[in-house]
């Protein structure tokens, strides 16, 4: 349990009150939706069957588990069964992904850990357990033993003839907890072994000497030899995409919690310390730490994910507890003060979220997964979170 001073506890109580009050309204308006973003204050719906099934638009969209995750977290926090009822709507709609098959990729952990696996852990729902195991089997099938990595995405690189069958991405550190869960659930070491081999590869090839993080690394899919890295959703090749930094910071901490392997904790600390050294004075996190001064583009998502990871690390690294906890609080308080819409009349919570530096449609908007990580971090501080990862 994290110890907070009275002033911080008062701030936390007030902020959680605003979150719950808002979500009591949002959950009803979006009860039949799987939202990815709030557009002009209104959630979109990636479960709409009129939307193409592909991973860029519809039911296979990689963030489709996060609304369910918010609901299960608040179900655990408030003991209000209505959250669970609505969360199951998402879970059941995602069954369509299994029958479609095409469009699913490395992000099945993001989709089924906060939905089916959370449901099973909290309620014992046997159908949810089966869904989680199906997703884990799918993810394990993407493992390439030649290079010890889980393949990212599908199909060809847009506009090029080459394929991305040798690509891996840092984001996958948050999908492999699905494999840790499955391994423990059915006492089969294969899943844990795949997760750890991927984590070992990520620690070796994705983390630079200075602690910054590569987004995409390409390997020869037949030999496993590293070919090159890509800038991906950051500013450019060799730059420091902030959300990728937080996937590593938090993701390696989670892998350490599941395995106890010292390499993962050291890697989490290394990436965390690098992140802290580059936080701007105003506490607003840019899309990329190396982006030009103008235009200044933020990503509140990176701040929220970092906060959650730092709260975990402050409990794993006693000698840095105060540093990590204070940094997490600063990030969360900055978001709550400057980058949150607590109005019950609007669906989105966090503002100024950005998908990629060079993107144009997803620049400084709201993302449901950013809302999830912000709420999760608050509940961690409160001691009422539910461990999804």
C-alpha cells in the first residue's frame, strides 16, 4: 500500500470522485459501444458492423479492450455491478474477431486482458477464461523462434513491396502479460517461455545505451539477425518516441513482476530514469522527446502510462521510491489540472492525446486507452486497482 500525505490523499479522493461521477453517465451513453476516441465529446463505436472489419477501423482495432478495462477497474473500485454488465457487452462483441480471424495481430493482449481475462479473474466466468486462452494461443502463434520475437502487424508495408514479417515493436511488452497469465492458468510453461524470449529480445535490441527506446526493429525472419530500426510513430529514426518509452518503462516492470528476472527490473529502471530526465518543466509530455520545438505536439497518453509504471516501480525499487512516486504524482496532477475534461456531459476524459508525430487525424485528441491508464494510475495510488497486466 502506498503511503500518501493528507493533502495528496484529499486531491486523490476529489479526483476519483470526479472520474466516477463522469463515468456513471458515460457508461450508459456508451453501453452498446466499443469506443476508441471521443469526437467532439462523443464516443465513436468500433463495434459498428457497418464499419469495415480491418484493424484500422472496426472490431479488430487494437484499443478495443480498454473501455471494458475502465469498466472492470471501476467495478472493482465501486462494487457497482452495472459496470460489469456493460463491460460484458464489449467482451461478447469481441467474439466476432475470432470468427473473422483476419485483422487480428500482436495486440490481442490489449484486447482480451482488460475484457475476458479481467472478467474471469473477478467473477470466475468460464466462458471468459476460454476467450482469454484462445487469444493467448493466437499470440503465441505469432512467435518467431529464429529471432525470438513476436511479429508485429500483418500484411505488406503500405506503399512498399517488402513485408513486415520480420518486424517487432516495443508496444508488445504490454501484450505478453496475456501469455504469463495463460501459462499460469493452465500450468503450461510454453507461453511463459515465449513471453520471456520476446522480452529478452526487446531488452537487447530495443533499449539504446542512453536508455531511450526504439519503436520498431526489423529482423531477418529466417535468421533472426537484426536488420534495422524505424522511427515508427515517433519523430524520426533514432529519436525518442515518448509512448514507446513508457511501454518499456511499465512493460518491463510487469515482466519482472511475473518472472522475477533481474534483467527486466534493470531495464525498467533504465528506461524510467531516461524518461524522468527529459520531462519538460511544464510536465506536459511531447509525442517525441527529440521533436522540433514547433509545432509542439503533446501526448497525454504517454504521461498516463508513465505514471502507472512509476507507481509500480516505486514499490519495486525502495531506494528510488520517493523519486518515482513524486514523478508519478506530478504527471497525474498535471493531467488532472490541465488535460482532463471531468464533465459528465462529454464522453472523453483526457485531452491532448496523439497517436503519432506525423499523423494528422489523431493529433491532440481523446483516446479511450489514455483514459484507461489515467484511471488505473489513480486507483493504484488509492489501493483499489485491479491487476489486469
